[in-house]
C-alpha cells in the first residue's frame, strides 16, 4: 500500500479440529482495507515496512502493543471463530493507528518524558499507547 509492505505473521491458530483459525485471503483483504483507510487519512506511512506479529493462544486473551514499525498482538482462544477474527481486526487497526497517533503525533504535555509519574493534559487530549 502506497509502496509500503505490510506483513501479517501468525503463530498458533490451529483449532482443535486441526483447521487453521483464519483464512489467509480474508486477512489480506480486510487488513488491506483498514490499512488503506488510515493511509488515506494521514497521507503517507512513516515507516518502510510494518509487521503485525500475532500470537494465537488456546486460552482467553486479548492484548496489543504498538511499536514504531510493528505491533505485537496476543489473542485467544483459537476456537472462538468469528469473534476472534473480529478481535484480530479491531486490535490490529487500533495498534496501526498508533504508528501516527502518540508515536509521532503527541500532545506537548508528554514532553519531556517522565515515566516516574502520570501525565495530565490541560488540552483534554486523551492518549493511550
């Protein structure tokens, strides 16, 4: 998209019946759609490539954390079906948005960084990430 390669990596993800949890063609289609929408919103992508690093567990789990050119996602259980897929799309799109918001677009109240205390924003900016 826009010359930037996006990669989806999945570890795990076989159901108890032995079938894969996700359909690769559907992943490519759906990830391309939300990624393109975000590229359209911001105009360009700030990295040379982006990676969705996904771990699918057999137990209930939902977590995502953004990095400059990737996100680490942990989801489960792998037998959850469509609900798990919708969780994957939602958290993936959310974490991709952080490639711009908070990583590059920051309220001035965050600077200089001081990780020993909370930051309160007088501008009503809400930040997560």
